[in-house]
C-alpha cells in the first residue's frame, strides 16, 4: 500500500541550540497502536520526534480519513535522569495527570500543544541529587477521595506526560507540508556559585567572575559584589558545600561568588568565564557548573525558602 507523510510530533527544548530534544521516548499507547494498524497509519520514531504516515487507497485518499474524528494517544518517557535536571518541571508538576493536546488551540503549522490535565492515574518525580538511606517526598498533587496507601507505587524514571492529538478529516488527509505538532519544554534556571579555595591573605574586594565573551552584548551571567562572601570570616551554617570545604582546608579561605540571577540550563557552555582580581586574570576558561552539582542556599532573607544553586569549586593555591 502506498503511504504519504501525515504529521510529525516533535519535542523541543531550549537547552539545545537547535531545540531538538532526544531525552524522551515518544511511544504510542497500546490502544493507539491498535487503532493505527486498523487505519493503515504507520509510526516511525526518531530521537527527537515521531513521524506518522497515512496509508492510501487506490484513489490516493488516506484510509484513516474515513474514520474521522479520532484521537491518537502517546506517552513521553524519560530516557534517564538528565532530563529532570535541565528542565523546568513546575508547569508539569502543577498538573495531576499532565497531557499535551491540540484541543482548544488555534490551527497552525507548526502548532505548539497546550499543557492541561485530566482525571487519571498520574505520577510525580523525585530527583535525588545524592544517594541516601531515605528521602522525604511531599506530593504536589491532591489524590482523589478514597485513595489508599496501597494505590501508590514507587518506580524509576518513567512517563513524563501524555500527548493526545484530536484529528479531524483534514488532519487525517496528507497535505503538501505535513502537520507538525510540537511539545515545547522550558529549560531549568538556577543561580550559579563558585567556591574559591585560596591561601591569599590580601584584599579580595575586587575578586569576581567575569563573562569575557567578546562584544558589547548583554552578559549571560554576572557576579556582583553582593554575592561575594568570605566564608572563613562570615560562616554560613546552611551552606553544606562551604562548611565542608572549610573543614577540609584548614587555614585557607573559602570565597563564595554567587551570580546575580538564575542562568538557564544550556548544552553549549559559556567558554569565556574568568576569575579576576581587579584587572588581573587569575584563571580563565572556567568550567560551567554541572546540572547535577547542587547546593541549597538561602539567597534571600527569611521567610523566603532556600534556593537550589549549581556550583563549582576553584583552587587558587601558592603552596
């Protein structure tokens, strides 16, 4: 049977410069697989998208068009823990059973799917930054009345969200340009902290991190004087990383440099970060903090909660 391209279902993420996100598996549900077989619709999956092809009858008409309207359901499953570290999951966590759909969205090509929810079995994600004997996990959603403890199940990383595509006769008929449906995710953003372990005893009032990217454009990250703290002189008991560095480096200073604002996660690192004292460059090409190096810091006065900050450690020693 001849076939023609029908539609694409794509996942985009600003962490990647080209927006193409291969961190999720796009899988049709069992019911959708059965429906597509009956309607001669073929699904081919790729790292960042799935493409559907419509089988054509002898007249060149899509076999599936006669069954309109139909709904095709897919699941987005995480390939590993990295996706949760680079993604802003707040909008997903606010939904009991998150689903991306084209229902209620004005026609467009490409078309960004709308995130909503439905009453169904749902899942929530706990990201543990380090192994531990136990983890406290407070549900963001509210279980329905009558839900018992036995209804809950703990499992590894799995379904991130569902996708529901409502397709009428027009969308089930191949066009010159296949319809593109887009699941758009947002990048996680967090402030950055650099801990500088040093044996320099002089004035550090001009010690700072500088984004030395050429040009006069806005800097991707800035570190102001307000974010500089000498933890040897002004201890922060709530800073687990700072406390540990002071313990392991007796007699040395630990300077914490905190960025002015949150920095969106990105695959391509900032390559021109420098540690300077006044106009003297001390270290260049600083590594960007990894998404899995996390510390909880109080970045605003109480009652504001502590914030999750990404960090790296620099050593500046003369002996």
